[in-house]
C-alpha cells in the first residue's frame, strides 16, 4: 500500500491526520458546525491547532454542543464554571467571546443562514489555490481582512484576519491543500 501525500503541516498525530483528511478544506454549510469552527478558531489564538483539536470533544460537552441559543444565555456563574474546566482553554476573554459571538450569530440568523452570510464572501464557491508547498500559503489575505473587519464591526470577538483565514481554510471557503496533497485532488 502506498502512503498518501498530505500537506506538510499534518505530521504523525492520528487526530491531525483524520482532521486533515476528512474535514480541513472541505466545504462546510451546516450553521452549527460553522459556528463551532468560528469559536474553536478563536480559542486557538496564540496556541497550536493540535491543542484545540485535542480539546474539541471537551468543548462540545462544555458548550452544549455549540448550541448558540444556549451559549448566548450563559451568565457569569457559567463563565466561572467554564474557567474551572480543564478540558477547554480556560481563558476568560475567549469564553466571553464565545457568548458574545453566539448572540451575534443569533442576530444574523434572524435574517439569513450563517452559511449564506459567510459564503457570500466567496460567491458561494470555494477559492481553490494551488500552492506548491506550505511555505507559500498566506496567513491572511485581503478577503480575510475584509471579513474580519465586517465581523468586528458587528461586534464579534477573536475574529482577526489570521483567525478568519484559518477559519476559511477549515470550512472550505478556501482550498489551501498543497498541490501534492491527495485531498487537494479530491475536493477541487
């Protein structure tokens, strides 16, 4: 059996391999999953993605499976409870950002799905890049700058341009699998 060629960032960890092979860069259109990824990408700020991946199941349990209606109702007692949970990243600003972002998510979805709101930025079609190596992949782009600016204007937290570009990659708005990666060929 021949080994599959993957993006160089994947490494040997099975959780990373599974995430890369089955999720990263594949177009995602489910509102709750999009919300989950937005919160997780924000939680990752300043940390490695593997840290977040290793805590994702704990996050799902701690944050009511990323139900924005429930998260929007979290009070200071719930924030205190979450601050004691070793299964998640215990950063008060990131926890409070999840609550703020849940409220704003609910405001947006009164008018349209979160899927439509986000995917409009790419005309509902993934941007397909053909990077020869991971060193060519940008940390942000003018489009992630614009989405970040627009989300911040609405009041979203932990949505800087680099976080938004990572989010865009994760949910398939951008296909940044390197040209030698087997997934790049699967989802073009």
